[in-house]
């Protein structure tokens, strides 16, 4: 695990800026960890990354910043596999009810807060740091629940009251799709639903995050009070940089 306590930084109200690692390539994860991001998000929901690969990517990041993992679904088996890699937190997709939030809390934390089972794996130093890990991980682990469907927005006041949530993160693209407005993330109806979630988190004192496709969008969200920012992805940055360089060179051709 990273020495940086991401959960504590969010409690203090600091904006934290991370990005997604979606390429199953340790060199890319290592390079992203050298940029200076506050955390990296390893994508195990949509990317073709297995949990053996997740562990290798975390090893490549090498504690230079916290690594959180988006699991494929809100199911206990995925939580165990992700947590035992030694990650610093979890992102749980499509949380739509308070019962689903309580299920995530139960799977993420050791007793008494949850019911996470015990394994002897990389997270516990293969047994060499077992006592310290189980004594401290409940306080350090960042559990991020995603509200990315209109049903989750409708139930947000109940969701944010569930103990154990480290942050809520809005998925604006899936949210727009659930409203029949796929990709229209700045549509007034989508923005109204985002504001509903923002206001509920503010009332409950729960840190709020969101995915930002680019830097100007991230700056706008920070000004609105969002604190957990997921800025684009490794593949997005590579494509944009390569495209811009090529345009510049071709534009200068005689």
C-alpha cells in the first residue's frame, strides 16, 4: 500500500486528482505513477485486466501513489480478489440502493465494520505484516461507491447515510445513458441529477467525486466542490498527445 492516506486527505477536504490505468501494461502504470497524480485507478470493470494483472500493475506503481481498483461488480468475490492484491481502495460500480451500499461495506471491511474474510496474500505481506494490516486497513481503505444511474440518484439520500462510505463518485456518462441522453453530460437534465447527488453528499458530509474527460472539465468540477477527481485515462492521454504532435509536425511541413 502507499504511505499516502487518500481517505484522510478526502476527510480534510483536499482535492485529489487521479487517472485511470486501463492498459494491461506495467510500464504504462509505472509511467503514470511518475507523473505526480494523487492516486491511480486500475480499471478491472471495463478493461481486459484480471486480478493477477491488477497485482502486477500495483507492483509497478510501487507505492509512489495510492492505487484503487474498480471491481467488475458489487459482489463479495471481486472485493476479496481486489483487496488481497494490496490496493488502497475500491471503486464499486452501479450502486443504486442503500442495501447495495451496505453490501459493499460488508464486503470491503474486516469485522466488526464488515465481514471481509481473511487471506494470506500480498496485502498482508504474504503473512509477514498480517497483524499490522488487519489492525489498520479498515481505517485506511477508501471505499468509493459510484452513483451512475437515475435509480441511484433517486435513492442518494439513503445511500450516503450508510456508515463506511469513503466517497461517492458520479459516472456522468452512464448517468446520461440512464436518462436517455447517452454522452450528453452537460445536458440540463443530467446536470440537475448531478446537482442532486452533490447536494446530498454535502448534507451528509460525504466526499464527492466525478469522472472528468479533460482538464477544463476537472477544473470546473473542483470549483463546484468535487474533491475526488478522476481525470481521463492512460489511453486518452496517449492518443491526445500523439495526435497533437502529429498535427503540429504535419502543419509545419512545407
